[in-house]
C-alpha cells in the first residue's frame, strides 16, 4: 500500500511539472503584430518574415503601384497560359501623347496601326423603349435612350419601315431622312448600326459606310446609291480617270491623253472603244432633253455656243470625215448629212416651214460668207 501511494505521488508530481511547463511556454509566446508595410516587388515574399516587415503583406495591383518588371509603354494582358504578360512591340501606349500603337512603338496619331485591319458591322439590335411613328421626319420615343444607343448615320426600323437618323435632339426625340408613315406603335424598334463613320474636328460628317454597304461622302448621311457624293468634284489622276461599268464587259471610260479629257464607251473584254450613244432625255430628264455645249439653255437637241473675245481661230462646231475605202466596194461618204422630213399635222392654220439647213445672215467680219467652199 505504501508502494502504491509512493508511485501515485511521483506521477502526480510529474503531471504537475508538465502542466506548469505548458503554462509557462504558452505565456512566454508573444503574439505577432499585423504587418504594417506592403510587400514591395521584386523582393521575395518569405513565409518566415518578421511580423511587421514590408515583406509580410501584399498589396493588390492598382494604379500608382509599381510592378516587379515591365517595359515602359507596355499594355499588360493575360496570356494564353493565364499569366500577366506584355508585348511591347505589338501593343504600345504612348503615355506622353496619349496615343495607342498596334504593331508600332512610335504611334503618330491617337490610334496608329502598322498592319492590315478589319471591321465587321454590328448585328441588328433592339432599341430600348417604344416608338409610335407619325407622318413626320421627327420621331418621338417613349422610354427610349436615343443619345446613348444611336448616332447620326445609324438606321432604325419602326413598324416595318427603315429610315436613317440625321439628327438626335434628346433621348426621346430624333430626326430621320424620310418621314415614317402613321403606322402602329412599335415596342421593339430595330437599330441597324453604321459600319464606319468619319467626322471632322467640328463634328461634321465627312464619310459614312452605312449598314447596307453604301458610301456617303461630303456630308451625305443617307446615301441613296453605292457611292453618294454631296457636292464637290471627283478628281482622279494619272491617265485613266475612271470607268463606270454598266454591264459585264462594257462601260463608260474617262481618260486624259496629252492633256485632253476624253469620254468614251469601252469594251473591256476586247479592250477596244465602242459606239457612244448620248440619249438626251436620259442625260437631262428635267429639261426638254436637249444637249448644250457652252450653254445651259440649249435651243435644240444639240446646241453648241461660243462667246467672248477670241484671238485665234475657233469653231463652234467642227465636222471632219477623212475615211477611205479599203475594199473594191463602192461607198457613200458624207461630210455632213442632214434630214428634215415628216408631214405636219393639220391642213389649216399658219403656214409651216421645213428647212434641211438654215443659215442666218453672216456679219461682223471683214469678209462674211454664209457658205464657203
């Protein structure tokens, strides 16, 4: 019994010693203070760093914070491996001049691309709100966001009719090029975004490529043809000025040879000029269908007019036929062929005159000739 009590006393004594040791160790540990300084790249983050050291905390990427490595001007991106990366030669930001270079580290404009580019038009989308069209070019919306969802040159389809936006006054008011019909309210009007728009520094439209592929130049907001130019001239240099292809293999050719402007019908398949037929009615359908050269008021189907002082020989009209016969067949050759035939309607009233050729009295020269041969 005495032995048991002795052993129990020893165990209790040992247990007490262990318990006291644990308490002493616990209270001797000093709790670490939270880090007060951020981790500064490129230092390595050490898990065993001293509490409060600058290497114990990490600050997330933010503006004004330095990065571990990088080249000035680089635009950072996440690469195919999911890592933050840079490609300075292909994506460069000029922070001094606020210019973005793609394929160049020396951008000269706001956007400078060294290489080819491609633009793809935006798919048709639905506008916010509704439009109840009236018989007017002014369009009023309800709950619409015209100023943020549309630009001048976009087209909108309302109750089956498509028009071009020419001005935007507010979120609920805009103007189109042609009045809508007074149709039913449309709760989901469509937006057809212009593919490309160029404006000058005063916000005037210079060029537009509409969603239907038509090009407007010189302020043409709603081009009515594949190329629609508002005012100005077309000037193409270096010999061939251009060609208007009306059908496969043929068209109108405009060219300049030795300083002379030329217009001709051209067969592009056989590479030869062909007959040029001027249809007066088609050329000027708004008038009587007459063709005037040197006059804006032609009195006949063809009217050539010259005025003003002249110091050299000049002709109002010049006809020349120097063709020859290259065969043994007989031919008829005319320097000028004039015909004026046909019966006049009616057998009563004022007398009528029919002239094959009429020459007014010639005057004003030292020698005047009505006809000279």
